[in-house]
């Protein structure tokens, strides 16, 4: 190609990218809104409009030139998620499954909770012939989450469960009252999707119940909870009482900075803490009025957050003496003194301790700022609480990644040493702390990872087949491990 033509093509590619990216913000809205919202946009329509505008000059944008454009996108490690989404759509149209898989996988790394991207990923892998949003394979199954659960997020958004599983927020702590959040139009839309069996607002990749083919969901004619059975029978979308189960994750404050979660230490400033405490008085404590279970926290640490300490110390403001606690913590600050200061005795059911390592060196790398010996000392205190039946359950948690997967069997033995009731292994997810290439190096659950075969060997270890061991987000690897077993 002559120099002038090269420059002309480069300019055309730059203009096409700019044109496509002009639609990226509209696309991002679709993942947070349901169809009844006045601001809702159909992601398919956004992609179509972007393509029409970017490649409007069909005399210039021949199939050969468009293919060259997408090869440039493929070679660009910093390509934006929306470019990859459009590229995956193009690849599916021309039946280039390999390109569709690659582009949709890269897009998911950047936008892990986007349902449209996940539908592209499904199609690229031929797991389903249609978009997951239109399937009704779960129409006779019932999920309780939208009828009894909420989870808060750092920006104040409120979800029915983990945003990776159901990424549509039903309201915001800073803009709405407890009642407005619980029975918002989005909340009602999501409940309707459970009744009609479409589960169109849920992730069939990340949700362990849906990705497992519906395991853990109840048959609608066999629901063993009277209130839930009534909601299902009535196809109720507006509910009279507040949620039964609440997870608070709206403060990311933590005493350590795990690389898989954040780049730097995050501690809310005093003015932020004051604003969060005032919001708790107005919104959180009313939300807790009928709750049976409160979990703190999936975003940081309950003891590394001054705000969450405020909530725990003032639970009587919810006027709910039946409320029980599950505390999700790194364990480094959970001492007898803070247990007494926060008046936790008799209130805690579960302690869920995130550790990610069985060896001090690995712990220092993956739990940046933490000291393994401090964790072990505090685990002795937690083990006494469990042995004396002052709590009902003690569990150790572990984010599985390339750096630590070989320690999984030893981690189980560590849990046994402290009398833990169980172990939960969760595959690493992209939280925006890594580039696409960096995440690929850490994601041991990716079959293309150079150590994937070693990971499968670990999964076949007898210790991991214990009933007390939970494996989350690694169903593909589990199937591969079984398939490669030799007799």
C-alpha cells in the first residue's frame, strides 16, 4: 500500500473508532436499566446505529477494509469494551467463532457484569442458539433473592444480590428512602422476570445457580417457605415488608489493599464517614426493620471501616432484636477487644474470613499490608468462639488465582486446624485493577492459561472433594478436571 493510502486508511480507522465510541455511553446504560425505564436503550439498537454510522461509506468500507479494521482492534491491548462488543457482533455474523470468543472474552474482562456481552460470549461458545435474555429454560423455577435480599454497593446503588449475578440496581441509598428502593419500578420488573421464567436481568455466567443449570433454585410448586410460595402464586411484584437478608457493601474502607480488589489502600475520610452515618440513620436502619440476617461486608472490611463499626455499634436503631450477623472480614482486626467494643456477643452467626493463602510469603503478596502471623493469632480467637458455640459457623475464603492455586489443599488443612466448618474457593474476577493482559496472567480458570493443566490436577486432589469445600466460578475447570481423569 502506498504511503498516502496508508495514511488515508489510518485516518478512516480513527474516524470509525471515534464514531463507534460516541455510542459507548448509551450502550452502558442498558446494563443498569430495565425495559420499563424511560431512559432504557436496547443494546442491539446501539450497536446497529454505531456500525451504520462508522461504516456508512460502503464504497470505501469494503469487506476487506472492514476486516482490516477489526484486525487492528484485535491487536490493540487497550481497545475499549464497546469496540470489542461491536467486533464480536461482526464476528458472529460472519461465523468467525474464534474472533467472537476472543472479543467477547476481552470485553467481559473490562465490563464483567454486562449482560449483553455475556450473551455474545454464550453465542460465541455455542452454549445456546439464542440470547440468554430470551430463553425460558427456568420458567418453572423460583429464585427467592428479589423477594427477600438486597446488597448495597460503594456508589450507593442497591441490588437484589451480587451485582455480578444480577447487575440491575433497584435504587440508590443516597437518593431514595427504604420503601422507594425496595419497591421501585426496577425492583418490580426484576421480580416479574422471575415469575415469567425469563430471568432476563440475571447473569447465566456468574450466577452460580443459573450457570449450574438451575441448581439451588426451587420448583415453583414445591417452595418450602409460605411467604415465598404466596409471592410466587400471586406473581407479586410489590411487597409489603422490608427485605429479610441484607448485605452492606457501600463502604470500601479496608485495612489492607489486595491487588485483586484494589490498587491502593482505601479509607473513607471523616467527612465521608459522617455522611455515610447520617445515611445509615435515614435509610439503612429502616431497611433493617424486618431483616433476619445482616452481612457486613463484601466490599472492604467491617472492622477496617469506621462507618460499618458505627452501624454494628448502633444496631438497636433498627428496632429489630431478631437481627443476626454474618461478618465477612480479613480477620486482621478481629480481636477480643473489638468484639467487646462493638457489642457483638450473642449477635453473630457466621465469621467468613478471607485469607487467599496457606503460606506467609504468598499471603504477604496477595493480602498486601497484612501479616500472616497476626491472622493466625486472631484465628485462634475465632476458633475459640466457634468451639464455645458463641458463633454458629466459621469459614475460610480463598480467591483462586495463578499465584496461589497450588496451595488450595494446604488451605483446606489450615481451615481444619482451626476447626472451621467449611472453605470457599472463588475464582478470581476482574474488578478493574488489572489490564486485560494482566488479568489473563492471573486468571488460572482460563483454559488458555499456561498452568491450566496444573490447576486441573489440583482440582482432582481428594481434599477438594470434601462436602465442606465450596468451589465457585470454576464449573468449566471442574468439568475439564473430571474429563481428564485417567483410570
